[in-house]
């Protein structure tokens, strides 16, 4: 290589190096965002804990509950109602996400208590950065802008009202490896007429040379349960504000002691004029230990009375 060529290459390297130094986007080993000095803006959103007016497009936050078990109650007309008891264990807002910073409006809710030694260092740092107590379970609920709540706001059982419908999400009980009859409800093979050692078999799994394969998604024996499941339109029969308990009709996924996530029903929407929005705020001076349980309104017509 000639001296002239080497001189041209050296000048080109110096020119490219100087261009990199003058670039508007600079980043060192720190936690600052990758933006120029002219693009850094300090925007803060004021979020207040005060009642508001709910609109048909509003979306409230949900809550985290603990499944306590099942029982049965009899209403004032004598009808037996299968009941699942759910406990809201100290729900508070642990983080607020906005469009300006995270690109979405949502609230992170924490429930329960946990010792620092049982948490990872990133988890402990997250709670300390938000200034909230250490929580056992976290769940993020998308909300609308008018339903935002400040960090530290309590979500009590009075966030819901008796008589409304909710959607409950949880992890189903694990059943292990099960056959087609139990897992999918197949009929099975004949009990006699020449059937041998195949009474609980699923039968044929495909066709002949065409297509010559088993289609994806074919229902077969396999691991059953242990998956996330949502039960929709669960009716709230009663709530107890003193103990933060909720009685809902029917079953919800999960075993006793498992966490479940409760939010307003999507299909059977509650009356927005009755719901506390964005949540229920405890009035000053109210003695919560003296509150009575609230039961759903069952009407004044006895369903067991014969029609005229």
C-alpha cells in the first residue's frame, strides 16, 4: 500500500471518529434513557385518590384474592347456593404505569406479605423504589386513564358490590397424566363384543394414506390441569367488609390457598352507577370494625310460589 493510500485511510478514520463524538445520541454506562439532551423532558402526571364518575368506556382495576374453600348457604327464600369463599389479603397499588413512560395505562396490585429473605434482590429493589411493603403476589391490571390510582392505595372488598358479576382467573388443580375419557370426556370403546384391553381407549386418531398424518391439536391422553383458566360471569352473593371476604356462587379455578385474580365481568357488565369508581375510599372517621355484611338483593318475589 502506498503512502498516499495510507494517508487517505487515516484521514477517513479520524473523520468517522469525530462524527461519532458529535452524534446527538450519546449513552454512557448508566441508567439514563438513550435520548439526546434536547429530547429529555421531565413530565409528571398528577394522580389523586378521589372518587370519580365512571363512563361506559371506563375500565377499573381488579384485585388479588385467596381461595379459602367451598361451602353452601341458603338465601332468604330457602334456595341452596353453592358458595366459594375468597379473601382479599391486603391489596394495595404497588406501581402505576402510564402511556408517557411505559406506553400503557395499568395498575400493578400487590397482595399478601413476604419476608425480605424470601424475595430476590430485584424484587426487593422494586418494592423499595415504589415505597410499598413487601408483597407476596403481584398482578398487573390494564385500566383506563380515568381509573388510575396513586401508589399505596388500598383495594378493599368494597371495590366490588353484591349482585354484580366478575371474571375470576386462577391456576386449575393439576391432575397429572390422564387418559382421553377423563381428560376430554370421550365415550371410550365397547365393554364387550370382542373388545379386549381397549375399553378406555380413544379409538382412531386419523384417516388412511390421505392425509397420512395426525392433525395438530388432536385430543389425546396427556397432562391434565395445572393451567390458567378464567371462569366468566361469577355472581357475588355477599361481601364482608370487616374480614375482607367475598362469597361467590359456584366454583372458581384452583385449590384452597391459591391466588385468584378478580375483575369486573366483560359480558355481564355491572351497573356503572352503583360501582365505586375508581375504587372505594374509606371515609374519614368510619369504624370499619362495625360494618355489617352486605348481601345481594334477591327481590320481593318468592321463586317457589306457584304462579297465579
